[in-house]
């Protein structure tokens, strides 16, 4: 059953986590093998998501030929992956670990191969464990978005959440060992 995704009006106020990175700094990578941000992902997006002012983050990427969907344009699934990666990083400004529970992307215009895509995300607020964000994607002019996104993330205990799966990861053994410890 599909229900409409609506951001609640009664969100709790946000407070930046004391250990959150400063504006302009890279928001940490959670897994070196991550398709979205991991430097060790053989065919990943390799996004470097940077914190902005307040509760914002952004990343830019070159749209390469391997990303093609329709002739000469970026595959929509990769645009969605870019939104997911940038938007999942903004909750890290208030909470150390969240996972995507809902992601919605609306496309407005094709994204040509050879262009530079920028995704900007804003944290809207939280309701207990649920954290809400929205984003836009553009080709250099934020006033002319090529796509919009909104998402809901859920705060987790990363060790517990990934415990049954970390042994299958491409992470190096040291990280796997750290994740497996109680």
C-alpha cells in the first residue's frame, strides 16, 4: 500500500551535535566501500559531501559517460543515489547514525552527460527517531533545479543495525572487526 509522504508540521527543534563538522568541512564517510561516498567503491559516485551553514550540506559531481541512462543523459537511479547520499549526511550534523527509511525524487529536466551536478540538502527537523530532509539538484544555478528530493531517515545504533551483515562487507578487516565488537 502506497501512502503519501508528508513532512510533519510539528517537528522538534534541531541542535547541532557538539562533534559535528564545521561548515566547509567534509562530512565523514561511513564506509570506504559505500557506493555513494566511499573512495574504495570501484564504480561509485565518490561524493565528498560538505557541511554548510546551519543544517545544510552539498556535493558536486561530474556526470560521466558510464552514468548514462537515456541517450546522453544521466540515469535517474544515479540521481536518486546522489540525493540519498547527500541527504543522509545532513542528519549527521545532529545525530551520528541514521538510515534511509523513505526517499522521494521528482525530476524536472534531463541532466546531460558532461555536466556538473550539484545536490544541496537541508535538514528540516526531527520527530523522535525520525529525521526529515529535503534537497535540490542543479547544474550550477540553484534557481533552476533539475530535480527535487525529500526523505525521512531513522536514527539507529549502527553496531546493532549492521551486525548481521558486516561480514559480507567490502570494508577492510580492521573496520569489520571494530563494527563486530559489542
